[in-house]
C-alpha cells in the first residue's frame, strides 16, 4: 500500500510523463499503420483535385465570357507592371458582376466538396486512431459506430466558420470607409483591413481548433456534436499547455520542411537548364507534391498526438460513478 503523499505524487507525475511523449506517440501511430496516411492523402487529395477541376471549369467559362481587346492583350504581353496592373483593374471592374457570381458558385461547390470528402475521411481516420490507441493502452472507449450525422454537423460547422474571415474583411472595409471620409488613404485602409482580418483570423483559428478536436470525443465517448464541442473546450482548458506544445512542435517541423522545399524550389528556378523548361516544371511539381505529402503527414501525426493525450486521460482519473459506488 502506498501512503497518501506517494499516491498524490504518482498521480501528478502521470500526466506529465504521458504528455512528454505525445508527439512521439503521434508519429508512432502514423508509422505503425500505413493505411492512416493513405486515407488522409486520399480524402484531402480527392478534395484538392476536384477543386482544381472546378477552378478550371470556372476559368474556361470566364475566358469565353470576358472579351479581351487587342490593346489589353498587348499590354498584358508587355513588361510594364504599372500598365498591366491598370489594365487588369479596369478589366476586373468591368466584369465585376460576372466575377462575383462565379466566385460565389466556386465557394458553394468547394464547401460541398469539402463536406463530402472530409466526413468519411476524418470519421474513418479518427475511429482508426481511437481504436488503435485504446487497444495499445488497454482502455475501453465508446462502441464503434459510424455516427455520420455528427461528423457531417462538425464538417458543415467548420465550413461556416470561414464566414468569420469574410465578416472580418467586411468590417475592415466599413471601418476604413468611416475613418477616411475626406481623402482616401491606401496605406491606412490597408492597415485597418489587415488588422480586422488578423482579429478574425485569431477567432477563426480558435474555433477551428475546437472543432478539429471534437471528433476525438465523438470516437472516445460516443458524444453528439454539441457535447463533443463542449468536451473539446474542456479538454483545451485542462491541457492547454501540453496541446499548445504539441501544436508548436508540429508547426516547427512543418515550417522546417517547407523552408527546405522552398529553398530547393528557388534553386531549381535559378539553376534551371537553358532549354529544358519541361524539366524545371517537372521538378517544381515534384517539390510541391513532396511538400503536400509531408504537410499531410505532420497534420495526421498531430491529430494522433492529440488523440493520445485524450485517450490516456481515461486512465488518469477514476470515473465519477466509481467513487460514488464505493462510498
């Protein structure tokens, strides 16, 4: 039998020891099951390729609908950046109604494509990670059920949260119009809009973090969408420092990889063969694909690390009803 002080010290050490290797656990889970990365790449790249197809169709439609005069084509072919910018601004202003309609349609289709791709992809991955961690730690989690409606709700909510950025932009524009009533000041307008977008980005990032953690509790506890969001908020409050450390470490690794691949891309452009443009384009495409794969890998490892912390919480504390029964 342990004395009471020894028991308290042991319980205090458990979370620290568990969180210390959460990043290691995340990478271990991803490496141990290649299907996880395959599923992650499948749903993300299906969405990306479908969105590229939509953008190509939209571009083809705009190319046929917008008439570019010979004078504009001559300006675009020139090397005068100011003339190109003025001609482009005039063309956009003349085609603004059409551009807005096309942009709204692209956003609507992109939102649907995201939900269609993310719901099965994120649900399957969260369930695979949760079951694997529960088996490794000898824990019991909620029965394995699809719960598609819950994941659809969370995915739609993440899409709607993008409106926060749009609202931030509109707020910045309205504030800039109110402030600069006499004479337009481009620098002041840009700073106001940037500040408004920055605030909205912080809000969006915080909400998106909560929504990205909610699927963990759908899998672990079998919660509905609102209860899962509340559980994610509580989880962040309890383990904020550890979760922030996981995110910072993962972001640092992604940043290092992005920097290395960017430098490789710059070197590819600088030392390109004189008469082999196709080779330069191929190398740049391969470097881009390499970055996308690496980014998806790190994002998946981060989700597994978060899940590891959440799963091991089950072994740190006794269920509330257990202590009541003993009393």
